[in-house]
């Protein structure tokens, strides 16, 4: 208790010390006080109470039924947006078995509550007389061609027009990463501009206090200005369609080369149904003949084994959008020093293969003629033991090798048939990406805690919100260069990034934008972090010049910092 | 389990067994030779498939002594990457005088979820 008090005192001291700096930053960049968060809340704002109970139920209560909530899945997060509301309180004594992290985000007059789902979990909404409930369950039994797949909007939703979504600027197409491991999304859903933004556990209380303490802080400045995804998307075909399904079929055998119906929202907020799969053709066709020794010794085998194709076809599910879209994707990993299939005995148990060799246990000797049932029983028991040992090996290796150097390139062309006819496909642009990561191998002070990433991408015929016409979209070509340095430990995290974006609106103007940000984070106590982020935009258009400082506290069930890049 | 029969030539050289694991998966294995009653196991070889040592071992010292005896191979196969959609394959190839023995190889394949423990066996028949 004494320690906690001391930490809180230290935090307040940091806040007070940071106050003048925040004020200076604000005046330096002349931030526009145009955030809805800075405007008086309307009279219809509801006070929400969020309660997480031991029966894995999340209850969001207010004075009446919440009938206008919207839910969607973004990356690994299940997000519930409640318009015209603020959170008055959060009460949770329980860790959920369905999600590892809860974030509450004030988006202007709306509240976004997002849950970082554990693998296999799905969420849905259920109205109540005094609010609504968020129900979770496992999708393992329902993920194939059912109405309960991840990526599909919840059963109880009220779709908001895309124009009502909070869009920061025309560069909203720059994605906010959902996690370090999440596939990139070139076009994040419009309702997702703050998916990874710092959390305000009590928006009306602590958030207001922080905003008062930091005049330059603005709730409108969101994660996409502070944390840009510099990874090559795992499934380029889906990404170029602005559709990042969570249920991606990855067949490893001809039998598994099946298809799956997918449902979800595209980047414009339109419902889409479609078909998606990706596969590694060399492994699919020739897998039985690919030994791990060949993989280690032959570059071509390695390159082909890691080469991934993806295919996606979507069709608009609403009367406003009947188009059918097709995309293909190619993802090449040219170089990856963190590839777990490459044997590095010098790393000891930090190498997953060496750890396997040291840890995994053979079963007892089975004599010929042993009944099959007994053999199955012995092997099942051995598998249970080895599963745990293998998981521990992978986890250890992942933590040790998360920042290893690598180089990935990808390309994804796309086509569209605006009428939905199969004969009317036309070129609909494409995208190319490359990312080079450097892990400071051999530099003892950095090689385990830091990573430098360079990223470039070109996107043609990209659909983006038109800032001059709410609800309308324009078509543009964009070029993006970015760099990020990130370093961290469980107690402290640091992130610096700089991006350059050149956009050319078809039939319109060309604009350049440079965006930079720096963020730091310190752990105050278990699961509670103090986060401070600063940065700005420098663009050809004066309206793009904007500086910002964000401060917040983040609380989560998962004791993992926001900026610490280590897994 | 149907019995695998490895047919050997009586005047041929000592046979060899080679284990091959596909889909670039890790494997740790053990090979044992039993007597005609399926008892008294003797280890023919063991190892992992990631080192530079070939996963190929001679079986016994004479062909005639193998007639009617059993050989088993057990392995633990693990996916370095983990995750769903993995496959495994294990192939045991018997050779004599540089050529593959009749009925050989013996293959097991299937989906791989994290790790899998395999067992297979064969009986030698000398002609």
C-alpha cells in the first residue's frame, strides 16, 4: 500500500512537472481546438457504468436500453461504440478468459469500448432494459460458414452511415496497428480511428483531469497519428480490398484447400460478404518432401516455403453497394533472422529448435503387438506433456527473437465489377509494400530491446473519405515512406516514428505530409501505465500543421505496456 | 494396425532405415529392433532431424538374423511456428543394396496441432 501511494505521488509529480512543457508544445504547434471532445457535451449524453463479472459477462448499464450501439471487429479487438455517452465508472475484479485487455476510449461524444480478444473468442451484443450486455464465447465450433464468425458485425447493431464516423483527415487511410502481430490494414474501418489510443479508465474523471492539466492534449488526436503500422500485411489481397477478415483459411493440404464465407465491414463501413483464403503453394503441393534440413540449407526452398499467395473476393451486401471485388496477393519473405525454422544452436534455448531438442520427450518404449488403444493412450499422454513444453519453447524464443532483422515485400492487384457481373471486371488499383527491420544484432545494448523499421508502400486507386464532402469518398494514389525506432522493457517503452505521405487525388491536387511522433510510457504499478505522446504534422496545406500531446493512464488485464515492443 | 512387412534379400547387404519428416517440422525420434517375440528391444538409432547427422541407420549385423524380427520407430514431431493449419509427414524408408525394399516406405501424414507423437512398426521377412 505504501509503495502504491508513493507511486501515485510520483505520478502526480510527473504530471505537474510536465504541465509547462505540454503548454509550450500546444502553443508551438498552434493546435486547433476543434475536437468534439473539447466542445460542451450535448444534453443527451448518457452516463455508462461498465461492470465485468465473474461469469464472463460485461454489462454496460445506463438509465435505459442502448439501442444505437455499434460493434465491429478490428484486428484482434472487438469494439463496441456507444454514441452520446461517457463512462462514469468501471468495475472489474475479474480477468476474462475471452479477452486479455479492455480499453475505454472517449471519441468526442461517443464511447468506444474495445476488448482484445483471446484466440478463438467472439463477442456479441445483447440489449438489456438498462443498457446492454457484451457476451463472449469461443468461435471454435462456429467459425465455419456460420453467422457467428469473427469479423461479422454483432447480431445487435445499428449501422451508422460512414459519414458519421469520426474521420481525422484524408490520411485516415493510414492504419493504426491492432497489435505487433496483427496483419496490417491499409484502410482501417472508419469507425476505428482510435482503436489503439491510450485509455482513459474514467473518461469523465481522470480524462477530464488530464485534459485540464495538459491544455495541449486533445482526445481527437488518435492512434493513427502516433503509431503507424509499418508491417507488410500478412494477407495483401484482403488488405487491398480494405477488408481484413479474421477467419482466413490457410490450407496446408489439398483437402483443406477449402473456402470460407466471410462477412464484415469494409473500410467505408459497408457490409461485405465474400470469400477469402491464403496459402503457401510450395508447402501445399510439396510439403511432404520439404525437410527442415533442406529448409535451412537451401535459400530457394526457404523462399518458396515462405511465399504466400492470398485471394479475396467480396460483394457488397447492401443496395448501395452491389459491386464485386477481386484481389490477389503475393507475400515474399526474402530474409528473416527470426524465422523459427532456421536452426541457431548458438542461441541455446532461445532458439525454438534447440529448445525442442533439449525439452521434448519421447514416449516410453512401445513393444510390437501392443493394442492400438494402448498406443493411442501412451501417445496422447506424451503429446499433452510435449504441447506444454513446445509452447514454452516458442514463447521463450518469441521473446528472445522478436526484433530480429527481416525483409518482406508484397504486392496485391485488385479488380472490380461495379455491377456485380462476372464479365465486367476492371482494374481497380493495387498496392505494393516493403518492410525492412533491423534488430541491432551484435550491439549488446540494443539487440534485445530495440528495433528499427523502414517501410515503403505505394497504393493506387485508393478510396479515402473526402474531407470536403461528408459521406463521400474520393480516389487517390498514395506513396508512403516511414521509419520507426522502438525500444522497451516491461517497465518502460519508447517509440519514435516519422512518416512521409504523398497523395494524389485523381483529378485533383497532390499533397505531401510529414508526420512525426514520439511516445514514452512508464509502468506505475501492475497493469497501470502512464503514457505521454507528442508529435506533429507538417504538410503543404497549412491546415495540416498540428501539434499534439497526449497523456493518459492505461489500465488493462494484460500487464503489457503499450510501447514496449517485446512480446 | 495392419502389419508392415519389409522383404529382404537373404544374400543382400545389411538393410538401412531412414526417417524423413516433411513440412519442415522438427522431429525427435528413436528406432528399436525387437526379437521374434516382440521383446528385448535394442536401439538402432535415435536423434533429431535438425543437426548434420543423417537420420539413416544400419539395422543389425546380418540379414539372416533379421528374419521374423520387429522394428519400431517412435517420434515426437513439433511445429516450430505453432498455430493452426499445420501438417506433418513421417516416412520410414528401408533400403538394401542401395535400393528401396519392397513395401517400403511407410508413411504417416496428417494435421499437426502443436506436437504429435507417432509410432509405427514393421516385421522383417527374409527371402
